[in-house]
């Protein structure tokens, strides 16, 4: 019994002295051109990340903070398109079963597009990462709440756009995590 | 439990006639015996690891697992000297009493840290520590709901009052911000007291608040955001030429406070109200302005009611009589009535009445003069004060905040380090089924906290019995219940008439009740809080339903102020008896008949805490059985915390 305890104690002390599993990033100057690639590899949706970032003309010269802002801008663009789509569908006078959850979705997306995401983008510019994370996460939650409200239907007329908003949010949050870890 | 079939697996228990005699505290749990030496060493070594890798100490968990060690061994400690005969805090400074010290301070219960920690709410707004009172200047701006509140940054009793500040996107998940205003000018050196916000059509925000000057005179001051493009409205500017309103002749300078949100009159200028008192009558003084810096006292009063005493926290707002939408504060016209509300300093209760506002004469007349402000309906029949509404232009709702004080003592509050909670914000609408009251209902955003639910259908609760509801933890709940009385018609004649129709303790048995729920009750019912309906027959034969909360047996602690709260509630012919309860540790908000009558309760059990707190149905009637159907949700924490404002 005593020997067992001693052994486990030693094992534990050994484990405790191992370095903690954090990552540190170094981007050697000669690999700057691949920054987008390296950044996107650390996000849950690589292809979506690459296509969103590369479609922005400023992304080639941007640092990680700049990429985060570009991605947050993509989230806003996607949310705006979602809101436009919702309002378009509402304009087509759908049946009550679809109209109610659509109207609810519109109510969720309007403050997201009008306030939450623009404020998150501005916060990124000022280095207020916590504020930005809060806003982006909120946008993702509203997209999820919108989708959930179509209960009973296995899909909704806005499933694809809601999903894109959420995926882009996840990518943006992952990029911000890189920023948070490097300080 | 996800929608489990209706069943209860606890035996029926008879309600005790008298409270059970106090039992000795539960003995400490024996340490769990382990039979493998390896397991014991792993436990030991895990704690060693936690020391080595230097994890930060866990904050008190909101998940309510019972403490492993004996809760009675870790006692709360405090050091401060009590002096007998002190005034309630606040009175000497000229505001209403904010606490009830009693000579029974000496008999304060031996609270442990675990008991105190349990009292913190999981999803109601409260600061991390210290004293809070009136909600101030609530508003919605650029995607954020703002709440300001009377706050003492230095102590858990009233004093040194500042404006605390918090924001939320959904009225539920609040984030603390830095203090908005502190008493740093001569015109508010005695305290930055209660005030309201007005959103102007051009996008500006103005706040009017009462400042207690360095000579204890109550004046009204103007403040506005330093930077309207900051959505968090962190910095505030006080108008350099404050005060903008001083007490007029004939008004006691210590009875002149709490300016309202402004509304626009037909002439395009703004009006606000300030509450006061003349010859024992509570009054609402009117001030007119076009620019919020120069105000003109109006010759008349909006309204006055004899014998109601000082009117604090006056609130005045329109409600739609033909829709459930909220109305912006300046709206007048057909299909609109106005609610006038006052917090009565003498009684520490919030009263309101519905009436008609004449914008030309600037007067308001109650629909029922016998139920005028201070004489009829209460906003909330429980421990509730200083309520204030605002128009949420984001969702088109009229939203009500209310301050919930403690009912334990100053001594307890200083020991535990905090005092007071805000209610969950409520939507206010006109009840067009009765036509004579408002309805208050928790904002639907609170439902985002719902976790799993349990349903019970048609449970029979026989006369004189209680039924334990098997739901697991019973300290963070959203409960919806409806009751039906079986065979009441023939028995109506048997009901004994009562001379005074008011809530009495739940032990007062009559033919038709009381029946309801026992909340925060331990298994042996040594501590319990009945929330219930009591059907009373008046001497003229008519039946009145009362909705009541009986705190008299809620806690074994002697110094806690415990009484029966409640009021009448209309139950229409086609309606069952319905209740909704939000249970959140030391606060319970109870809504009857969709919010026609509301009671907020503060409860400080010594035994019915953590896993020992249970939920029962009960029926203390002598002559009828009751069936109940319930849906009960476990509620998540709102994780109210500081705003993540860190910069690089």
C-alpha cells in the first residue's frame, strides 16, 4: 500500500513538471504569404475560412488581427443577407405556420445586423477582444435560436443561411482565439 | 427528466397541524469508505495536483450539489459592533427606511458560509457584493438594455449611494460595467439618488435624478452620456449648472424626489413628475421643459390622494386597452389609459391605479376613485418597492423593474456581504378581461434559461394532504401549475363567512382551501413556504379568491422578518386556478391568473437548502379535493458577471 502511494505520488510529481500544453505561434517573415492558410488551419471550417478571407482584397497584406476583422465583416455580410432573405420570405405572405417563426427570426436578426456585429467589428479594431467575442457569440446564438424556433419542421426556409452565419461565427471566434493566446 | 409520464412516487403525507418541533441539525455525513487503497491515494493525489498546477479557487457553484463536508463546521464570521436602538438606515438622511434592524439582532441565527452562499440567486440581477436599492434609468440603446441601480460600493447597508450600471442583450444575461455616477458634486454629495431616462426623438438621452445636496436638500439634476456613439454608455456627464429643479415653496426639501421619464405634451414641450407630500396627502408635482435645463413648475398637480403620505418613485405611463403592445411614454388617444403608480413611504408598498389622462389640463383621474393610488391595487403584494417601467422600443414592450429588499437583518447582510435583488423584468399589459387592472408577466427571455422539464398531469391532492413532487433539485425552477377544485358547487354553502378578507397563514383551514404549492420545504416540513389560493366568503355571501405567500414557517432563523403576504385575485368563470412561480434560491416570484396578482418573497431557510429543498403540492381544505397539473423546468444560471472590457 505504502509503495503504491509513493509510486503514484512520484508519477504525479513527474506529470506536474511537464510543460503545460499551450501553443505559441511564430510566423517567420518568409512565410507571411501563407498567413491566411496557417490561420484557417486553426479554424473548424478551413474551406469556408479560405474562401471568405481570400475574397477580400485586403486580406493578403493583413496580420491576424486584420484577418479577424475581415472575418467578422463576413459574419455581418452573411447575417445581413439572412435578414434580407427572411424579409423577402415574409413579403411573399407565407402560411401562418411559417410566418410566425420567420417574424421571430427577423426580430432576432435586426439588432444583430444593426448593432451587435458592427460593434464587435469596431471592438476588434480597438483591441477589445472580450467585447468582440461576446458580440460574435451572441450573433451565433441568435442564428441558433432562429433555427430552433422552427420546431416540428426538420428544416426551415432559412436553415442554410442560419448555418452559414453560425459557421462563420465559429471561424471568427477561432481566429480571435489565436489573438488571445498570443498575449 | 424529459416529459416523463405523470406520476409521483412519494407517499401522501398529512400536513402537520402545528409546525414540527425544531429538530437537531442533520449530523455530518461520514466520509465515504473506500475499499481500494488505490482509489484513496488517487483522491489524495488529485488534490495534490490541484495544488501543484495552481488552479484558481472554484467560485461557489450554482449547481447546488450538497457540500461534502458538514456544513455546520464552516461558520460565517463577521466583526462589527452592534449598537442597540439605531435608526433604520436611510431615515436620518431623509429617505425611506431601507432596513428593519431589530433588538432581535442579538438572536441572529448561527448562519454558516454554506447557508449564506446558498442565498445568492442564480438568475436574478444583483451586484457581486454590497447594497443595492431602487432600479434607475432603465433603457434600450444601440442593441443593449441598460440597468442602473442605487448602489453602495462600500457596504452591505444603505449609504454613500452611487449609480451602479449593467448591460444585457436580453434582459437576463447581465454584465457589470463601471459605476455610472458617484456623489462627487455639491448637488449630489449626500447621494446620487433615484432617477429616470428619457430617449429624445433626435437620439439623445437625458437622465434626471435626485441629488441629495451637501446640505441635505433634495434637488433634481440632469446628466447625459459623454459619448453617444459608445453603445455601452460607460461615461456620464453631469450638467455643470445643476440642479435644474429645486424644491418649490411650500414643499419640504426632504420630501421632493424621484423624477419620472418625460412625456411630450400637445404643445411639443416635455413634462415630468416629482413625488412629494402636502398635509399627509401624497402628490405628483408637474414640471414642464423644452430643453431639460430650464424647468417650469406647473400650478396644478397631476393628482393627489389624501392620507397616503409621501409618494416616492412616482411612475406614469400609458397602456393600450385594445392590444398587448406596449406604448411609448408620450402616447395619448383613444384605446389608451394611463397608469399612475407611487411607492408609499409610510407603508413601503407600491400602489397603482388605472385612469384617464387629460393632456390639455395635465390631470389624471382614476377609473375607480375608491381604488385610487394608495387605496386599491398593489403592483406586487410581497417584499417589493421602488418599481419603475420603461418603454422597450426594441420589442415594443412596456417593461417593469422592481427592487426586492432583504427580510433578514442588517447584521445578517453585513455578515454575508450583500443585500437586495431585482426582480426578473416583467412585461406590463392592460387586462382587458377584467378591465380594471394590469397584468405582469416575466419577460419571455427568461425562458432561455429553461433546461429540462417534468410534467405532471391531473394529480389528485386530497383534503388535508401534501404530495411530494419528484423533480430533483428544487432551488432554481420555473413552475406552471393549474388547479381544479372537485365538487365545489354543493359545498359553497358550507363555507364559513369571514369578516375580514385577507391572507392568513396556510394553516387556517376552510372548506375550500387553502391549496397550492409548498416551496423550499424540507422533507419533514420543518421549514416550508406555502404559496396558495384561499377562497374566502364574505359576510354578504360573495366569494373572493386570495393569492397568498405564507413566510411564517419559511425559516427557523428567528431574526428573519416573516409574515403572510398576498392580495385578492380575480378568477373568471371559465378560468382554472393558475400559478407561475420563479424559484431562485432566496427569492420566489409568484404570479396568479396570468399575472393579475403577483407576490415576491424572500426566503432564508436553514434546512431546506441545496439538495434538502423540496417541492410539494398541498391541499389544506377540509371539504374538497383538488387536482393539479404542472410543468416544472430546471433553470440555468444567468452567469451575471463583469463585462469583458479588457484591452490589449
